[in-house]
């Protein structure tokens, strides 16, 4: 028996499994999945909507290290931390803004630098803070010479996801967004997150297909159901068929 087989057998007995990245199931590694689906794509532009303190921005900076990352965080305390955490890194651009269906102002329930800051839910404890909102379409229009396509649009806005997409109608119609990575819930009673079925039906209108689910969290209240997760969608590109097994 070869050394590699002996090693795999020993690891398996200890509860570990070794496999190639290409053999990992979809939903395990976002970068790997995008590479498999779009092997010729070089991620150049990422939008992080609901960046909080920059957790996802910093992660994307490592795995998509050639990309320009536009990070949006409307809550002042979180935005200050976002700026502090990314100030030494190039190609990260931070904006103290929320993206929504219309330009204007709105009150948000701010819980410090918590990732639970929410425009939708004002029933929890916390202080209300007035924030600035801009549509994604208007943001791109102001920068149409610099940004021609968003390769990866990440949205985590605690139940405000549909409003973000409503403000991106022109960009979606014009094919300016390729991948969307968005937080969703599968539990009808969950009012803190956006229902998966609503996101699915909206994105279908713009020829987006569901690729995989990531970071699935169970509902601990019973029923053995998925509570919420991150869903990856990709816009259909005519003439570019998925060829994973060649």
C-alpha cells in the first residue's frame, strides 16, 4: 500500500478526509466554485453591500487580490471601524452609504458595530440613526467610466436585500452584474432576513440561476430546517455553457 493511501486511511480513522479542491461539492468554497463555472473570468470589481466592520471585505481582499472592492456601510460606528480595518490596504474603497430602492434618507436601528443593524426591524433595542441611501444604478451612473461591470455583488443587509436589488433594475437589465452572493432565509416566520423565494423569483426575471448555498445555519427552534444561508446566483451568459466534468 502506498504512503498516500496509508495516510488517507489513518486520517479517515481520525475523522478527516482528503480530497482535491476540484472534487469539493458546490457550496463549500466560493472562490473555487466561481473558478469552476467561469475559468476565464478575472474578478476585477466587487461590491460589498452591508460591509459592517469589513469582515467580508478583508476576506475578499485575500482571495480576489487583484479586485477593486467597493464597501458600503451606512452606520457611523461600523463605518469608522471599516475604515480603520482597511486603511492600509489598496484597492478598497469605503462609502458611508446604504444602497436601496430610492435615493434619500432613512432611519436605521443601530446596535453599535453589530452585524444586526437593520433598516427593516426597529422593534429591537438600540438607537435610531439617520443614514444616506443611494440606488446602485445611480452609484454606477456616477462612475460609468470607471466601473463597467460588477463581477461579484455581495448583499447582507438584514432584510433589506430586495430594496437593494430594486435599486439595481437598470444594471440587472443591462447585464452589468455577473454574480450575486446574497443572504436569504427559508423560514417564513423569519422577519430579520429576506425570503429566498422572493429573491429567486426576482432574479429569474434577469436570467440569473441559483448556483449553490453556503454557510447554512439551522433553525434551533425545532423542525430541523435551514434558518438562513448565503445563496450564489449567476447571470446566464449565452454561448458559455457550464463544463465542469471535462
